[in-house]
């Protein structure tokens, strides 16, 4: 893509070839009204208000691409007339109940009506019954809907649920005289608008989706509202605290909207979570899982003294990755000071994986990020239950498919209807657990440059290919001549008589032919279907940007070292850009900052995990000293995009925090954020004070948040050998350690907005095959242990593998797994 | 229109005149004379005479507050009232929050929630009269003519902060039925000839 210069309203503007005029204007602070367009999604062309004149021709700025030297005028007499008419049409029959509308104050209909200066109405049509509907976590008021279809667009192009569509409104046709009297675009926009409202794709009464709430966030009016926010507060009363979501590794920018709790209680409360939906899309956990703060009323001095004693006595600190970089730094400093061991299983696995990977790649970190995935057009995912491990990675995959006309392959043992629902261009391959190595070998085989790959690998790959003679049935067309008797009128006599006519026609005929083909036995090994190669060839047409996402299944795999080396080879010798999905919120930060140990010692202090002495932000009464939760803390979090994002405290916290303990143990910092500048530069962090870290998006979508980690070069070993894969499989019923969508940790479990229950998640097909029903209790048992759980029917998974979640520690699913996320177990009804 | 009268900003030209006041004495002798004059001229008795005269007349204008009270003008802005709809008796307030927003002394606070009929309901409403400056903005901004000022100006209390709650401001239902609810004439009231100024929205019915 090359830089071009266009002229908008006399202003020279630099932009990219092929960029939409609207985006070019927005990036340069030129205002063009637009209602239906969403950045990062395909243009909807519903509102038509972004009319501009480009080289003397009226075009829609949201879908007209900029060409070099283009002259654009944003305002002419006709355009102004169109805009005015469009806004008047939007106001036709719109209820004048702004007083009780949740969108009031941040409503785009209000804003544009004022901006365009609509002070009178020229159009009218009889309204039809548009009653409001309760769709579960979303409330839809069709009476307020202006059918800009932003919700439909975001659900299709970004989220990938395809849960919303336009349905018939059943209104009268427009008065015919309007066709003559109205501006043209306004008329056709009204004509379309008047025929539709928003409905559910499923045709049901309730939304059955992954409940991200993005549709309500993008709604310009109050038509789609989060049910839990309805009538709670007006937009202008809420104070916005810019933060970073602390639930998963995506590190989405969010703002906590806070206000006093009630007239009696002046303490702040989070009313909702908002996002810059043009540039970042949230999942249900980020949006609805916000009230996990630890309500501590006072400092418990006795508990604090015991905590300090415990640290002095302890030889190990065990913690989870739901902590900030600064806290990780404190723990690392305490390790150095007191000689503690630091234990964090999931971060340790990730750290080891990164280390093994860097031996071949030569960089400490993977080379790519989710933004690259968004912009690529062939995406492969290996070893991650995308929709629950990192929803943003799933959005990136879907976005690259819908907007870049991309394709992809989703390798995972658990078949996923949500991924399959993204369209035909995504190929799901449900390989057997433990076969991730074979999958990476297959990727090398299909995509790597064999002339550069180490010869041992090439030879190994070649061993899976064999010549095979198969019989192909081909259909060829053959010319057949036949004699047909026809009745014809004899021209002389005028009578009908039978005449024989020769007719030739093409007849399809099936012919068997023997051909030599190259059979790739790896395909069968990973369980790809017979049409895989054919589909892949079709899907690879016109693809030039490749992205590979690898996930936590690989880090915990018994042969993760080999997998890491294979991933590095894929990155090095193919066009794939690699992104790794860190297992938890700040696993990447912890992996970079802390030196982690494998084994626990005799006395352990646990941070957010149960141990001999427990520090916890969960506030469930089981801990020995309370800690602030992520929404009560300042600090930075390292995201999957290798970005160090600042987060602010939305709510007050009155107890002790880790920094106080560190100070009591001889460290010295007034605030925990004093350590932000001290984060190790050797790991890629910058020596930047917390208060200097920005947290916003520019108009052109540039992410101005914190800073990017420097991807340090590391010493490369010349040894690029990889081991052949093991053909081990898991025999029997397979269980998988994964959470349902919207749940990540105990913190999401604690929130009132997320109501998933802990149990064993089974697909509908699995349930109908077995004698089990949703709600039954089952005993799951294997060599590692056993547990009793409630069966939950989950239509977001398919196949025979059952899911055990980790978000509720009461279930203690981890007890059944050694380290790998898959295991076998017997499942019996009790 | 002739703007001359506005353009002439020399205000002293004809509308003002100097009051005829004697010069103040500057020397000691002059000051002494002034003291004598003021003391023996009997001005004190002039005042006493007026009081005595009015007392004898028995035509007393003094209001015996708090036993007696002056009538308050219909536009007077004292403690707020919450009005009800005449027809149904339901509360006019819809909980839009505009009064809370516009209040320049930040003394209004309200809690809203969704009620069992899926309508917005005001669950709590309070005005801190200790902060209120009775400017009338809340009444002016109210789209439903729900919050208005009333004539109850006695709001003394022992402490700075004192609150008036929604129930206390609301017209009692029996008062409404008795027809005792008064519409407020001041800020926020519908101006005369409003109908003529409004552009009518076309209707397709």
C-alpha cells in the first residue's frame, strides 16, 4: 500500500491507497457525519449520511476508496439537503422520551439532529406496533431503533456470532409523492428503513450467543440496552475511569463508569463498562464482569502483622497471573531479598515455552500480535479454545475472514460451533488430543519453504508422503446421435405425419480413470477430512498475509519444548506471523519479570491461591489478609499484543496491599506504581513512570496505550532439530480443562453479572448419546483424583470431549489433570 | 427602530441632578455649630411624634409574623414541590435527571431503577435545602412540569445540611382530589401563546 495525497475541503491529507475517504477524513480531524459505519467492519450503507462529493460525483465516504489526487468536498447544497432530510426521516415517529432513555446524553440521534439543525419535520408515516423485547442480557426497544444495522454489522464482522439480522417491520409503503418531493438518497434510505427492524437470527425469543453485549455498546440510540444497566443512571452522571480489563490476556482498554451508590451511600460503584467500540471489542466478561472488587472496610492490623510474619517464615510464594507487573516485580524483589521461591504453574509453562521458542527464533518474544491477525487474510489457530481462552483472538480471526475476505484453519480437539458458524472459509480440524505436534508438522509441510527448512525436517516430512494410485471417476460429455420420431405438419397436404429426425446431443458419461497422486498421511493423522486439500487450495487463493495463533494447550503439553521449537520453525521458514495467547491476564508480564520455580517449599504464602497463608482479593472470607482486586488497583498489565497497558483504580480500597507488606519487609515505595519505572529493561520493559503512560485511542485508530515491549534479541542456537512427534493418544473419555465463554477466573465467577455455573460442560450431541441430562450429577474419576459435578448442557461445544472449568475453585477441576489440559477420566452418573 | 436613545450613553445629561447638600464643615467652629444645630433642632421628637400619631390612629400595618403571613406571589421561588398529573393522580416526575444535571449548587440527587412494569421509577429523590440557592433552573428545565417551586419559604433548621425528600414535596393525593394543587406560574411554566410559536409535526393519521 502506498501513500497518497487527497484533498478534503481544501486541506491536503496524506492517506493510504485504498483507504475509505471517511477514515482518511477522521484520521485528519475532518468531520463527516456517519451513523452506520463502524471502523474495522465492512460498510453497511444504511444511513447514507456520509455523502460527500469526490471529483464532482456524489459518493458515500464510508465505502468510497481514496485515489491519489482526489478532490473531496464534504458540503454542497444538495448534500446538505440530503443530510437534513435523512435526519428528519430518522426523527419521524421517534418517541420524544429522551427523559427516560438510557442513551440520552450520548445519543447520536440527539447529537446529529442538533448538529444538522433539524427544527421542523416535513415527513410522516403511520407507525406500526414496535413493542420492546426482552432478549435476556440485552433489551431491545424497536420503537427507538433507527435500523442503522450497526449491531448486525458488529455481530457479523467483528464478533462472529451472527445472532442479529433485520426482519420485516410490516409497515405501510411510503407515500408516493415523497419519491418526487424528497432528496433521492434520503428517500431510498427511508424506503429501506421503513421495511425493517432488528430481530434474532435464531428466530427464538431469547438471545443465544456468546453474550458480549457489543451490540448494545455500538447502538447509537437507546434501542439496544444492557438489561442490567436499564434505568440505573444517566450517561452524564457517570465518571469514566480509563482502565485495562483484568480478566484475560487481551488487555482490552475499557472505562469503568462510576457514580455514588445511592443517595444514602456515597461510596463509588461501577455502573457499567464502556469501550471505544470503533477500535476495541469486549467480551461478556469484560463488559458485565466488573463488580469483583474486594469490599474491605478497614485495615486489619493484626492480620497484616501475621502476613509479614508469614512472609518471613515462608520459603515459597505461590500466585496466579491476575496481578499487575508492579506486583510481580515486588514478588521478584522479595524473592531476591528473602530467598523465596516463586511458584506459578501456568506462567512457568508459558515462560519455558517462550524460552524454548527463542532458541530457534532468536527473539525473546513472538513476533506478531492480534492487530496483525486482524489485518491478515489467512489465519491458523492451534492449541487454543479460542472463544474462551481469549475472545479477542477469536474476534481477530472472524474479522480477518469477514472484512479481509480471509480464510483460516482452526485446529482443536474440541469442535466448536461458534468457530464453524463464522462461515465456510474456516476449516475446523478436530485432531486427537496430544497430536499438536503432528498439526505443527502439517503446517510446516503445507506452508514452509522446504528449500530453507533444515534437511532433517524436510526428510521427516517427506516420510509422510507417498505415491498412491487412486481411481477417479470423471464425468465427460459425449456426443450421441439418435433418431427421434416427430410429428410434423406436411406443408403440401396440411396434414400431420410422422417424420424421422436425426438429433445429436451431449450426454454426460462417467469414466473411471487411474491417477497417481501424492498422499499426505499427516492429514489423516490429524483427522482432516477427505476434502481438506481441495478446500485448502480453494481457500488459499489470493492470500498474502498469514497469521498463526498458538494457545495454552501447547504450553502444558508434555512435549511443549518440541512444540515451541516447531512454532519457531513455522515462523522462521514460512510466511506465518506468530502470536502466542498467554494463558491468563498477565502471564506474559509475570513470565518476563519473575524467575519462577517448579516446586513448592515447606511453607507457602499464596496470593489469590489457597496456601498455608493466603492473601486474596476475592474477599470470600477464606483468606488471611485481604488484597485489592484489579479494579481497585493502579498498575500495568502486559497484554497478548506485547503492550504494557496502564490500569487505574475505579473503586477505593481501604485495606492493605502487597506494597505495604513489601515496605514492612524492607522495601520502600509510597505507591505500588513507583515500581513501574523499575520494571526490568532487560526483558523489554521501558523505564517509564506510570503517570507518563497514556491510555487512549487516536481518531485514526492508533493505539496510544502504555508502550510496546521491546522484543529483545537472544542468542540463537544453531541446532534447529526437532524431534518426531509421538503418536500417543488419550484412550477413553476425554476431559478438557477450559472455561465457558465469559468466565476466566474466580474473579469473573464472583461478579453478579456473569451467571455461568461451575459444572461439567457437555455438548448436546454427547448428552443425547449418553443417558445423562443437564442437571444430573456425575462423578468424574481418574488416576489423579475424582470429583462430583453437575452436568451442564452447552450448545457452544460439539463432539465427545467434555469441559471442566477452572473459574470456580470449589469444583477443583485441576486435581484431575497432571499438567496437560486434556486428560482421560471415567464419567459416571451418581 | 430608532436606537438613538440607547446609543446616548451620557447618562448624566438630563436624567440626573445633584442633590442640594450643604458642604461639610471643615474647621472646628463649623463642626461645633453642626453639633448644636442637630442637638437642639428636635429632630428626635419628629420621629417620636410620627410613632405616637400612628399609634393613636390604630391603623397598624405591622404583620404579626408568624401568626400572620403575607400572601406570596405565584412566581415566588421557595421550597420545591412535586406535582401530580391531574387526570390520573400519578407522579409527573419521570426520573430524567435533568434537574440533577442543571442544578448549579449540586443539591439534587436521585436514584432510579426499573420497576415491575419495565418503566423508569424514581426510587429516591432529595434536595439539600442547605445548598439550594432557589435559582429556579430545576423548575425551568423540567420537561414534565413536575418539579416546581412553591410558596413555603420557612426552611430554617439547626444545621446547614437539611434535606427535603420526594414524599414531602409531592402533592398529597387527597389535596389533588380536592383540587388544591396549584400550577406554578414562574420558571418553567408554559408561556402564553405557546401554541402559535410551535411548528407542528405532520401526522399520517
